[in-house]
C-alpha cells in the first residue's frame, strides 16, 4: 500500500512539473504570437521578402539539426505548420507591395 502511495506521489509531482513547463511554453508562445501579429503589418513588403528568405534558410538549418535528434512526430508536424504559417504570412505581405 505504501508503494502505491509513493508511486502516486511521484506521478503527481511529475504531472505538476510538466504542467508548469507547458504553462511556461504556452505563455511564451502567446507573447511571441501577439508580437508577430503586431509587428508583421509594420514591415514593408521589401522587408517581408528579405525576412522570408533568411527565415526559410534558418529554419532549413534547424530542420537539418533536428534530423539528428529523436523527436516525436507531433513536434515535427507543429514545427512545419508554424513554419509554413509564418512563411505564407510573409509572402502575403510581400505580395501587397507588388
């Protein structure tokens, strides 16, 4: 009986720690998303074009490094979704200047 209480206590502690880590990540993501939403319209189409090229290269470099690390498929899916979302937003803003 004591063993099961110990296991439950450890699990409860791990869940609490994980919840805190997820909360920190979610809060940082929210702040970054709001920053992007405010900053993107302030960029000129030319700036968006320049950022698009640099961002694409940087993220391709990151993906190369990620290939060497075992990560869950959900991570890769989220990474690619956000990458494509940002690149499309930059492309759209860049096209407004053409």
